[in-house]
């Protein structure tokens, strides 16, 4: 356990340190801010490293085993109705538990946060059922996603402009540090049992549930917008509290921690109850495994509490302030390269990315390594943040970016192998975690508000772009892999034919 924690700590330092140094460099040179705020941000980064280390260890010990064992158990029962009902309830529970969703909902000041949270949760639960039916009836993921996004873009015609970008962002925040381990492991558990039954199950069936979980909330929030037709929406204002001394800063931080601990307890309690219910009525795991899972839940509880407190205490206010200050410069175009650099390293600090990349490497038997996935996601998010900056500076509609990207993505999805399609669309969901929600989105919102723009039209939609380009990056890897594989096959076929001719001539 000690060695595992040390390894997670090293990974977390590597993940958080680059973006921390970048922000400190920017706020010390291009956009100078007070030294007290820089100290506050640095302290938050240290807490973030500890929280991320404990969370990723907890995910390995608890979240992944729970999801996988429940998925395998339900699949063995072979009762479709039980599978559907359990998937629906699971989708609602883990979505309500998703901290990123709470962060986004609380930034929409004009709509009751629970209206959004419940709508999004029902959207996830519904589409998890559809994802399950897709797996059972062996319907290719690309067809389901194509139909889903066709519905989304048709609804986009009728959604009020202030709700359009928010709808796309709602689909992005549902796949964060809580839901990704659960959904990924749940899908893996289902696929493993089906494979054991010789049902011609391939590895691509282990992917796609995260992608489906992102589509449902978009439709749900769009329907809320069409039905409610809200007007004059106002975004919540980010409060920046600057302490005069380090002692005061520490007091401010520790005063906020109990709030996040209570929030995380409420978040994790339904998941624990859900697991204990299945343990009592079906799983019957030995005490040693239960103890390991409970220890993992404790690590997860402490880790997410520290993670959320750190990003809200240091990253969210600095992100908002940074956006405002950059737009006050004579050379505000510098927002583009700043966003590009942040995007290049931001992926490393997203907990859900680490979970997905490990799953991808394991399921593909190393064909797609974690390093390859990291590079693809870093490039994808870098490209998306460049588009975010251009959108903030020019006010170009979100649809002009997102529609062409999805058209390209679906064209490639029909070319590459199914496993790459599933991994690609899942990748789009995991890049929009707490770092994107509590740092990048406030940065964009702060920049838009500084120039008097409409935050709902030009600020929201940032997460949707961050979710879109990694899909393209992974699909391009899939295309390269397909071309290389076909080239090697032709080469091997030619060599085999040459050998046969030589043997025939002899």
C-alpha cells in the first residue's frame, strides 16, 4: 500500500507541477498579480497533489472493483429488466455524486442548481440504459452516437441562445473523477462476462458508455431550455478573497474544508449504499475484499475533499482573475498562446484521464499505451483551448466550431476500427474534469465578462470544445494505425507471394 501511494504521489507531482509553473510564470510576468494570491495558488497546488494521489489510489482500490463486480454480477443474471433498472439508478447516483456537475450548476446563478443536476442525472441514467441495450444487441457505437448527435443538432435549432452552450457543457461535466471509474469498470465487467460466455464480445464493447453518458445530458438540458425558455440569465460571480498573511490564508482554507468534506460524504454515501446492497443480496465478497474496498472509499473521500477544496480555493479564483486581467491588456491576443500552453499540460492534472488511459492500455494489451493516449489528449485539448481563446476574442458562435468538428469525427469513426471509435468518444468525456471546470471555464468567463460580453453565449461552451478535439486526436491515431496495419499486411502478403514463386521455380 505504501509503495502504491508513493507511486501515485510521484504521478500527481508530474501531473500538477507543469500547469502550476505555467500559471506562476504568467502571473509573475505577463499578468502580474499580488504575491499573496500567487502563494495561495501555490498552496492549493500542493494540496491538489496530495488529493489527486489519494483519489487515484482510492479509485484503484474501490471505484474500479465496485463498478466491475456489479457489472459482472448483473451480466451473469442475464435479466434485461434488472440490468436496465440498475443501470438507470446507477447513472443517476453517480451523476449526482459528480463534483464537476455541482461546480457548473452553481455557476449558473439564474437557474436552481438542482434543476440542472436532476435533469442531467436523468439524462445519464437514460443513456446508460441505451448504452446497455447497445451492448446486449451488439449495435455499433457509431450508429447510436450518430443518431444521438443528429437529435442534438436538430434540438439546437429550437434551444434559446443563452442555453445552447450551457447544454453542451452539461454533457461534458458528467464524466469526471467519480463517474469515469464506475462507468468504465461497469462496462468492462459486462464485456468480460459476455466474453466468457463466448458471445463474440470484442474489446470495443468495453468502451462507449462514457460517450453515451455525455450525450444524454445535452439532450436533457436542451429540453429544459425549450420548455422553460429562460430569459436574462445571470452567471454567478466568482469571489476572490485575498488574505493579508499566510496564517490568515491557512485559516480561510481550513474553514472551507468541512464544507467540501460534507459535500463529498453526501456524494459518496449513495455509492457505498449501492455497493452494500449488491454485496448483501448477491456479490457475497469475502471480508478481505470488502475491507480493501472500504479503505479505498476512505482514500477516495479524503482525496476528493482535498481536491475540491484546493481547486475552489486557489484555481477557480485565479482562473477568473487571469481571464479578466488578460483582456485588459493592449495585446489581448496573447490569450491564444497562453491557452495553448495551458491546454497542452492541463490533461495531466485530470484524475479521470489517468483512469481511462490505464483501462485503455489494459484492455488493448498495450497496443494503445498510456503515453500515446496522453500525447493525443494533450494535443487535442491544446487545440480546443486555442479555439476557446479565438471564440472569446471574436465572439464567433459555438456551432461554427463544434458542428464541423463532429462531422469530421463521425466520418473518421466510420473509417477506423470500432475499438478506436469507442476509445475516442470516451476520451472526449474524461478531459473535462475538475481542472477544466474550475480553472479554464472561469478563465473564459472572466475574459468574456471583462469586455462586457454575454457569458452564457461566449463563455459557456468552453467545456464542450475541450471534449470535442480529443475525440479527433484519438481518431487520427486510429486512422494512422489502420493505414500502418494495412500497409504491413500488403507487405507481408507480397513477401509471402514472392516466397511461393521462388519455391515454385525451384
